[in-house]
C-alpha cells in the first residue's frame, strides 16, 4: 500500500496553453516536449486505515488549501478505479524550485499518479496513466515518458483519446542539450491554470495561436525525427513567443517575463548572430531555457553564467521515463 | 525662399505598423494619436541657387547617406509641385533624443514639409500637407495637427485619401497627461521602416492585428470624444501590446523592449492595481509612455523617477498644430 515514483520535468517545445474542458483538462491543441534528465520529482504515497485524511508534504513543508485539495482529487480518481476508500499520505521532493516555470506540476503529478496507482495495486499502461495524470496537471502526462513526447489533444468529449505518446526515446538525440537558467526563484503571481482560462476567455490573439499551432507541431515532429536542430529550434522559439503574445494580450495582462528574461532572450539572439546556434523557450514563468547542441554547450553555459542575474544553471539532456523506485521519502 | 516650421511629436494610441504601399507610405490600418506639447522639432529650409546640392543638419551634426537621401526625396516631391529645381539647405533641431521611439521622424517630416512648402511659396491646406508629409514618414501627417488626430488609411491606390484629420483640439481634454520616461537614449537597432516591412512579410500574428484594430479605432475615438479615460487607456495599452506581439513574432524577432521597459510596464500595472489609474503605451523603441489624468500626475511622475533606470522624464499634454515661426536655425 506504499510506493515511490520518480518523474522528470518536461519542457514543451510546442506549448500547451488553454483548455477546451476545464474539469477533464482537455487542451485546445496538442503539444510536444522534451523530458529533462536533470530536474525531477520523487513522490512516496501510502494508503492506510491509520490516516484519517489525505495529507501532502512538498520539499519538507506541510501543504494545505488548494494544493492539497488538487492532490486529493487526483487520489479520488485513482481510488475510484481501485475501489478503495483509504486515505493517503503523500510526501514529495523536487530538486528544483516550484511554481517558477520549470514545470514542477508536470513532474509532480506524473510521480504522484504513478506512485498512487502502484500503491493501490493497479497495473495500468502509460496511456491509462496519462489519462489520469493529465487530470491533475495537463503536462504531467508528458512527464510519464522519457525523450521527446507529444500530448495528443484528442477530440472525444470524455478525454479518453487525450494522452501522451513518445515521439523518440532519449537516446535518439543525445547531443541535444537544454541550458536552463534560473533568474529568479520566486513563485509566479498567476498560476498557469487561472492564466490560461483568462487567455482563452479574452485574448484577441488566442485564435491566431490556435490557427498556427498545427503547423508548428508538424515541423517540430519532423525536426525531432530528423534531428534537424535549426528547424526544431526556430519552431520552438517562435511557438514560445506566440504563446507569450496570447498571455500579454490577456486582460488583465499576464506578463511572465521579468527584466532578466528579456536580457536573456536578447543574449540568445546575440549568440545566434555570432554563429553560436541556440534558441530560447520560456514557459509560464521568467526562466529562459536555451536549446543547443553539445558541441556549443560549454560556450553557451559560460555566457549564461556571465549574466549577473542568473542564480542557477541546470544543464539537461533528454531524460528517462518516469518509474518506480525503492527509495522511501517518509 | 527660406522658412522655419515647428511641429510637435505625436504618440499613437492606436498604432500604425505596416504599409500596403511602401513607396507612397500607405498604411494597412488607420491610427490615432495625441500630439505632445513638450517634444518638438524645428526646421529651417532655404532654397537657393547658391546651393549645389541638398544638405541636412540635425541637432548640429551634418547628415549624409540614407537620412539625407530621404529628406532630399521629400524636397523632390515639393519641388515638383512648385516647379522648382533649386537645391535646399535643411537645418533641424529637436528637444528630445532621436530614433529612440519618441517619434522624432514624425515631428521632423512634419516640420520639414511645412517649412519647405512655405519656402517655395506654396499655399497648401493641411490635407495636402498631410499627403506630402506622409510620404516622408507615415506618422508625420498626424503631427501637422494639435490635439487628438486620426490618420485615415484611405483606400485609393494613389494615396490621395490617406491623410490626417483632427478628432479633437488640444483644449478638448486638458487634464489628459502623458508621462514619457526615457530609460535609454541609444538609437534603436531596427528602424521602423525596415521592421514593419518584415512584420507584414512574416509575422503569424499580423492578420490578427489587422482584424482587431478597427474595433480599437472605434473605441479610441469614442474614448477621446467622451473623455472616457478608462476606455481610452485600456484600448491604448492593449493596442500597443498587440503591435509589439506582431513585432516579436517577426523573423528575425523585433524586440524593442529592454529590461527596463518590462519593469516600467509592471510598475504601471502595479500603480493601477493600487488605484492610481494609468496606462502604458510603447512605440518602436524601449521608452514607456504613461497615460494618466492631471489629478494623479504628480504621484505617478514621482514613482517613475524612483526607478533607477529612468534617465529623463517628460510631462506632456495635448499640443498645438504645427506652424510657421520666425525663428531661424541657420
């Protein structure tokens, strides 16, 4: 009745922003991500009669309120499948800051889903796991797989065709690197869930985003399969900019960029002009993630570290599938 | 054969970005601006047989190359009308930095057109002047009028219906103020002319911009006529964000925002949340212009000056029509 799972974070190269179904977390568009080997969440879940209610601890702190309630709803979905009424104790740790645009909810809900289903004795395949994980945090379904992953939006009302599949495993493109620079570790002001609902409701650019994203998906898949860095990088950077355009034109504006974000974007553009090929992507937060190839990674990392605003740099490659581990976080 | 004109700069509240005819400078959309009383350009033009070629001096420096050639082409249009072949000497001074997103080309070409037509003895009305000024720099036609001005895009191929008209004179809304903060006076990397052509050519969001701008125009006119600050401010801010979205999604990206631009935008949003009603607008450059009412202007100006990045602050209200002056800059 106790199990621990580890899941890596993932960074979308073609982004997810906006739900067609808020409750089931069904997206308006498919998205493509790279699972990161360096940034992970480990979660132990135990179900027992000794627990009177669900409890959640993240990085050593006891969590209440909305976050506990979201995790509890996730356990409900799993308990229903397992026909269990036992309460659960959840203990989770990540090796990177949370709510700062490094996709902690993706790795968090992937690990939670895997650990909780295992603890209740369910044997689910990754498609089934994805459908559950998605309902906790959309992008969590992508963190179940390693390498390069597509979350297929699906078209069915019940969400049964909205889950992730792997485009290519991590060894397919070992030279592709992502330099993640943390310019501020403070938690973001507007959570993704609330932000994307506002964007869908009123951004004048949301329609244009949806109209152009299908083409981005085709090119990103091709870029990954053919290991065409220039194609993948350019698509990822433009797709990120388009998403942020829908955000900033939301009322009230959602501006995840901080001053340091803009200087880092310009640094990436400057490096590229100098012949050091790299591309940025930015999620719902201020951090800039730089896509590059191993041959240039040392130079690029050095340039990033020169920036006085940078507090931390993670160097990542495509990571592993989420999985069960023997570690116990209790 | 010698005349001096003064024209104020203007800041668009509904922006102009993109031409349907590059040569005649005919825009894809109409735009609405506020003429500023504090920022002006004065230009003296003399035509004489003693000059062997056109010459241009700006702020004390002799200008050659592309800038001289643009001014010379402008004189050609006027010489053709006046049936003159005389060469001209142009001397121009502005009281604000040029090419930094404070619309120096608008006030510059408005003053040049007015001075040069007068020097050659032409008596043109402001519609005719506007058609000429527009061919030097599109937004220059708006600087011919004081107060609040609309540059009507027109539909004719020859541009004869693309000129400015006044929506309201400067005394109509004396309480409306604009606090212009200069965060860097360095010249911008991408000139508007080249930038907008690239945007029209390849931004995936340009179509969405054009589709939504007509509604902005209707609301901005209404906001000005009814002195509805909340309506005008919200439209101006959103319109500016939409324009910058078309810029940043251009390939290569046109990012006029600097880190200081983002902090100033957030400062405006923070003041508004605190009940100090104000809105930002940003042109092709890093400077943030803050729209507010006189009752709050002292508090807002003080907040802006607290920002360590701010080098200079101009406090402006709606300004006068462009006009002839007796001053001689030679």
